[in-house]
C-alpha cells in the first residue's frame, strides 16, 4: 500500500467523488499524504481540509493541474503548495476555465455534425459547478449510447486526433511552470511517459523552475517507472506520482493507496515549498 498520492481529482473538475467523499476514501485506504489537483480550479481544497479535520493522520496538500500545449502533444503541469488565494493565479485559472467552456461547446457542435449528438445542457449538468472538460462530454456520449465506455469516447472522437477534437487556447508548459512559481508553489511535470524528446523538454522546464516529474504513476508498468526514475535522477528532479484518480469506475482503475511515491519524496516536496513560502494551509 502506498501512503502518498500526489495526483487526485474531485467533482470540482472531472472527478466523480466530492472533496469530502475523496477524503473519506483516502482515510479508509490508509493514505497519509494526498494532493488534490483539480484541473484549472482550487475550489475543492477548503471542503477537503474541512473534511480532513476528522482524519488527523491525513495531510491534504493544496494543488492544481494545468493543461498546456506543444506542437503535436499536450503537457500537463502540476502545482503543489500553491498560494491558492493568490489573485493572479485565480485570475489565470478563471480565464482557463472560460476557454474550456468555449472549447467544449465547439466539440459538442462537432459531435452533432458527426451524427453523435449530445445536449450541451446535459454536458453542463454532468460537469455541475466544476471546471468543464472532455470527460464530461465523454460521459454524455456513454449516456446516449453512442459509445460503451469513456475510453471508447476518447479513442473514437475526443482524443487529440479524434474528429470532434478542438484545440484549447494555447498555453505553453513554460508559462504554466512560471505561473506555479509566481504563486509560490512547486511545479512538477505530470504523466511524462508519452512525451517525445522528454530530455529536451525537461532541460527547458528546469530553467523555468520545474522541480519534479511524475514517475510512480498508476498507469505505468514497472519498466516505464524504472526508466522515468532514471530520467528524474539524471535531471535532479523529484520522482513524484500518484493514481490520477477520477473514480470513473473503469475496469482496472487504480485507487488511492495502490501506487505512489515514497514518503521521503513528499517530505522533500514540503521542504521545497517551505523555502518558497507557498501555502501549507
């Protein structure tokens, strides 16, 4: 069992458990240190901390996940111990969320043209108050019976090369790393296993302030984890990780506690955050 999970989502973005339900699950699973990293939004942090008051052995790290683009690929940056009340950070996140709505509407329009109609109102209902994203459209496609699973929705229509895909408003990985640094947080590269020319990208991002990369990531096999661990060592980056848990209930979905980095990684992360003056709640 892993005691640390640094990559988790709630209903505030595209997860299916509320922050309170997630905290309850983390406590039951024996996770001691967890980061809530919703996409482009930090509204899940305060309810999670409130719920965690009943679990004194559990520490919740404030986090966020930012989506960025490079030619031909998408790169996600995690920010830990961010000062989530920072006005500039919140203004940027609000802007990203608005552009997500515009993009999601365009994708729904493309699905209609493809003969796979889903209602925009329903996509909004599925997203609730959270930051809207492709998984909400995928769930609407499953509900309508156009596809059997979320994976199929992405594979056939919503993935980067899919016929309903619409580009997001561009933000570069360097911009995202700098945004986290400005908010006194610690930036970490998410799920790097699919990134081409990873070494070159790491060199560039380290110059902007990158401090870690995901290595212990639940969807990766032992061989890939070992290879990424060697890469992290080579670049002197913290080997972070977690389950990227969304509670989708898909077959074989990793659950918090299944995999995560060693506790000393979380301690080093906290030490870095202390030097930057970020939020410890």
